[in-house]
C-alpha cells in the first residue's frame, strides 16, 4: 500500500488549528504527517506555502510554541510526524540541541531542504543519535512532469530501483488522479502539500477548513487503498 503523507504549515491559520489538523489527518489514515516550521525565507516552497509561512510568522508563531503544541498533541496520534525545517533555524540553536528538543517532543523525522552538502554528515550523525529519520529531497514537480521536463515517472522508477530507502513523491500533487498516477509509478508514498495548506489557509473559518481537510484526506486515502 502506498503511504499518504500530508503536509501542513505550523501556525497557519493558528497553532490551535494546527493541533486539530494533526488529529484530523491522523484519524483519516495518514501514514506520516509532515509539519512545516514557518521560516522567513522559504526558497524551496511555492507561493501557497510561502504565504502560509508569512501568515504564521505574522501571528507570532515560533519554534518554542510549535514544540509546546507538539508535546501535547503527538502522544494522541497513531502516525509519526516529521518536521520540515530550513537549515538556518537548526544552526541557530545548535544542531544537537535542536535534535534533542524535537526528539523529546515526539517527532520522528526531519527534512531539511537547503542543507549544504558539506553539512549533511553532521546533520545525519546528530539525527541518528536521537533516532530521528533524516529524509532526502530530489527536486522536480508535478507541473514540470506535465510538460515532460523532467519526467517524474522515470525519475520515480529509477529511485525506487536504486535505493533500499522508501521513496515518496511530492511537490504540486493536488488531485486524486495525481495520487493514483504516483502509485502506478511504484512510489512508496505520496506527499500532498500545497493543496492541504490551501484548504486550511483559505477557509472562511478554522472549523470549515478542518472539515474540508478531513474530506480531502479521506478521499486521498481511499484512492491509495
């Protein structure tokens, strides 16, 4: 079965809604939830997630507040949560300290999109010490695939055949047909990010956003079973 990996931004529209969204996504059968830490210069993100990060930071969301929320929520979840963080905030407080903090909060994974190649070794060592699974990114997106530049189809098949690690495909996946196509390519998981973030960020109210999130997540999970 292909894993469903939804992504949301911490603090958009606010942290209490993020806490509820984590619970909703867990109840909908998510296999892993990716939680983005808002950052002021999110170069690896598209406009939807950039806007969500800006909104979150404007509301005063910070690392300590996110960790405090996770300490309360993660014990209630059945699926693991992985953080998506840029490298500078990790360096700011020290890599080892960052890893210890997120481990103690119950986080099980980490993705760092902009870590320099020469820094990967220390990041991997510290994550391993704390039993944090460090994910790796390979760039490409759905819209590029639709223009055949590059082909995510062949890239996915190559990656799944070249590594023993799990391969998940994301960036720009927003429709049921996208999810089904990725499953046909042989991917181990599918990451749905901007579409999830947009539902929460553009809803008329947090309650409405959570309902739409639940409906969407359930439809994606059903498509992967």
